[in-house]
C-alpha cells in the first residue's frame, strides 16, 4: 500500500494503483505538456494520440482515487487544453467549476505568434453539488473595489473572492487580477527568485498552490500530485497542514524533493509574494533607458573600433 506524507520515485499510474479508491480529497496535476521539454526521465515528444491515451490512463486513476466530494485541478498548456477538458467531462464524468487562466510575467518569447504568458488551470469536481470550496476563508479573499476605490458602505466586510484579458502592465491597475476572478496573476519562478529551487525548470509558485489547496481542502485532508517535479504541491500541502502523496519518475528530483520536505515545518509561511501586484513597480515608478546615464562600457561599445591586422586578414 502506498504510504502518505512522502514522495514515491515511480511511475504515477503504477503508484496510484497502490492507493485505495476514494482516498484523495484534492488532486493537483501539472503533467508534461508534450511540447518537447527536456525532462530528466521522460520523453516529452509523443504522437498526439499516444499522449492523449496516456493522459486518459493517469486521469482515470486520479478520478478513481477522488472521494465522492473530491476536487481535481489540472494545469495544462494551449496545445491540449481543449482536448483534455472534453476528456475530463465526457469520458471521466467530471464537472468543470472554473476555467482559470494563470497569467504570469517572464513569459516565453515567441517570434511568429503572441508570446506565451499563461497556462490553463481546470478546476474539476467529481460531484457537481457536493464539493469543497472555502469561499469564506479570509486567506483567499481580497478587498473589493467597493471597499478600496468607492468607499461603499454596502461592501462586504469580508471582501470578495480570481477574467480572460489582454493587458500590458497589470501592476498599473491594482484593482484587477483579484483572487475571485478567473485570471490569476502570479510571476513565473524566475532564475533570480529566492523561491527558486534551481534544479527543476518548471517550478510552480507556492502562492498559486496555496490558493488552490486552501480553497479546495481542509487541514489534515489528503492532497495528491502525480507529477511532483520540484515538489511544490507537497511542500505547500505540508505547510498548510494537509497530508500528501506524490509521485516522480526522476530519482534526482525525488531526492531533492525529500530534502525540501524535510526542511519544512507545518505552519511555515508560503514562499513568494502573496499579492504580486504589490511587489511589481508601476510604470510611473519605472526607469526609462533614455534617462539612464551612459556607462563607461556603453561608451566604449559605441566608439568605433580599430581593426587589428590579424582580424582584417581573417576577414
């Protein structure tokens, strides 16, 4: 029998088969997107039908493990978002409560299409009427515009609960990207971030997982992650006093996640800025290139270079 509160170094399908049906309260999965990413132990270049068949296999196990009132969150890219949403609804019998867009900074620069700066987060439930959603939890609510902007006495003192929008500078409109809207603004984990573990290229922000785990589970309930990767789901679950179980193919990633979990105490604060809008400078507080003094290095680069005889010969 697969044990709780640890990560298991094995294929997730085989691992989940070792868990009892109806034993999981919340599952979160951030699987390979089948876009050719270089993973440690997984080939991310399957034929389309092969990839979808594989997704059907592991998601069938997830659904088997969910309690009758259980919740499943799936993070996925554009390439297979539509197919997997239909599969979850038609083949697996789940109900979609929310289709959240995670909008992040430090997006992927593209040459022949709009640069990618989002991922899809499908919030699915097993029973359309019985499921956990802690809407009154103050940790997932924020002040409403009525409170902050209009001073309206009719405003709910608890705040409000995260829109599919094109926007250039989210920090210039702080009333947007609220937790009750279906577009969430969290920076992608950049290489310079203190939160970054440094050994996995697809690390999820702890604050994003914190919102999901707080909203869709209770303390001491069981959280599952079939693709643990850098271990963020398990780390956040432990900090928030949830039980957890995860699977990972890579021995290296698994060992590093075990160490990450060993260094965590229940109740420890989540890493990252809870409200990223507060940590991002607005346009009016930014710096313009034309206002910057020219550095010595810049002046040297701008000056015409003398070509030495050897370089001229090589040319």
